[in-house]
């Protein structure tokens, strides 16, 4: 395995546990994949658009932080705080370190909400869609899908920055 391939190369979790543990394990794996693609990149490169649509590594991390908080904290738990802007680009003073710390803090907060949920089939308090509030199972699966899509985007952008490939 080459040096370029091995940097940030993560493998899926080898767990086969109860449903909540398995779903959260895969979500955490994807979250760490996004972080691994971002850490080690200088702020300027991480902020630069990697594709014509304007997507950047910092933009992905900031977006995922907001989406996590919106689905788990605002929608599922119904906590009284404003929705996070999931389309806000990184500000000029936001760094890789700042945004990764914020993402990890959001992940820890959201994981606490998941761990406190005794029934994955119970609907949350409200929804971000024009439907009834989804269950924790749906939110977990949606976040796996959302994070996986953006982990793939991060793979491509990181490869364009410095040639690093892998998970």
C-alpha cells in the first residue's frame, strides 16, 4: 500500500451488535472519514473550492455540523434553539482546527441524544421535512446517507489537493 493511499485510510467498523450500536458505529466511521480527509490540509487549501460548484473541505465539515445539530438536536430532541444554517460557507476566520472541533462537539452532543433514545422507532419532536417527525432510526439512516455522500465528496477534493486517496 502506497504512502498516498494509507494517509487517512479508514476501514468500516467490524461491529455486529444491536441495531443502535451498529448504526451509530457506521455513522461515527463516516464522520471520522470526513475529519481524516480534512485534517492535515492547510486552511487555504481546505477553504478553496475543489469543484466548480464551490464545495470545499471546510464547507463540507461546516455543513455536516449544522445538519447534525438540526436533525438530532432541533428536530428529534426538540431542543429550544435556532436551526443552524446548513448552507453557510466557512467564514474567512474559520480554520480547519476550529471547524473540526465544532464538528466533534456536535457529534458528541448528537451521540448523547442517540444513546438516550430507548426506542429507535419513536418519532422525534418535529421534522425538517413537511412530514410527521421521523423516528430515530430514520434520522440515523439519513445521517449515514448524508455523511457518506459528503465523505465521497471529501475524498475527491482531498485527492485534488494533494493526491491522497483512500477512505
